[in-house]
C-alpha cells in the first residue's frame, strides 16, 4: 500500500466534515449527511485507487452516492485495489442538534480485508491496548470491568465505561453503576467512543454498547491501528435482517473478532472532527476560512498523526461546492 494514502484520506474526511459542519445545529441531519456524502465522493474521484465501497450509505436503490458495492476512485490500470468503509457523518443527530462527538471517517484496506457488514445492530466491546486479550463480549459487564481493572492497575471506581444514551443500554449502565465504575453517555457516533479507549487523556477506558454494525467494522480498523481490541456480534431484530445476514454470508451467532472485521496488517483509518469530541476538535470558521482537526493512522507502522489544517474556502472547489 502507498504510504501517502493516509494523507489523501485526510483530504476526503476534511471535505466531508466541512460540508456537514455548515449545517451544525440547524436541525436537519439529512441535509448535513448529504453535504458530507457529496464532498466525500468528489474527493475520492481524485484518488488513484480502484476502490469498492463495502461499508457505505446503503444499497444502490437507497443512496445516490457511496452505496455498498459502488466502485470509486480513478480506477486506472495499475490503480491500487482496495476495500473502503465510509461514514461521512458518524453522529448525524449530533450535527443536527448542535451536540459534540460528530466525525467524518474512512477506513481502507487491501481488497477483501474489510467485512461486508449488513446494516443492522451489533453488540460491541472496545478497549485500548491495556485491555487487549483481557475482556470478552460473552462475559458479564461486571466481569469485564473487574478484568480490566486488574490488567490496568486501576481501582474499579477509577474506570470509565462509555455507552450510548439509549434504552437498550440500560442493562450496561445498571451493571456499571452497581459495581461502582464511572459511566459516560454519548448521544450518537460510537466510532469516536471506541477510538477514545486507546488514548489515556480522553478518560475513557472501555466502550460497551449496541450500535450499528457498519460502524463496528470501521471501529475495528481504527483499533487495529492503535493496538486496542474490539469484538462484536450481529444482532438482527427482524426476520428481514436475519435473512440479510444469510444473504451476505454472515452469522448472527458468530463472535466477530477484530481480525474478522478488519483483516491483515495494512489498514488505514482517517477521521476529521465535525463537532468537538473527546479526541479531536470540530470545524471552526472565520472570514472565508475554516480550520479542521483530523487524525490518520496506519496499522503496519503504528503511526498516528494529528493534523490541524486551515482552509481558504474560495481556493478549494471540491470542498466548497
């Protein structure tokens, strides 16, 4: 894989973030998402790749751009063949409501490296390097907390578990509070929450939640770069979703390890903040310019780069349209 791919991916997520941020707090999550999709698509067209979207905005009949199975990039003879997982706005509700934690994200790997995850819920657990090989999705919440506490050298009341603020999280929240650990809730956007477990200054130790399966694949790619750990299991709630699993060759019973979700050792992950989060800041504007904050990672080298950029919007047609 070309080592410059990471920087090019940042240009893709910057464009998406700048598009969505224009609609921050304006109450319409769909228009923010469409703006991000449009800009992300245009930037992909400038990359010398032969890409297939394996995680995208839906099927061909549901999304005009970046749909699952779409071929993107310049696609010339000799172009690098890659799988691409995109979430132009992870946290559309956060953007619409003016809340923190929304990011634009892309993961990329060699063809066949990223799981084709159906669009349904996934039960997930994510930890940083200190919890790698220690926690397990099939263990009770309290047991995972005890194991992590022992491995990290922390007292249980010093551990912070993050989960999504939904009714389906009530069991996780109750068990965490019963054992005495701290709980931090987020409104939407569990990719950023999963990544936060790998950085001590975020204050997040573990993420446990039921969230989107596509986001689980992207999170696994990021945690592969960061040396963390991630496990998931698909959760079809309807017969239609169960059949969708079968059609895509997936099993709802199988425990999905990080290697199942994001295989190999040559993966890239890039994210740009739309609104302020625990890891990166959101987009800010001033006098025809915009400032973005991004992170890009490469699994083969373990390199993590934080990038702050100032954009003169009148000089960037692919960003400003």
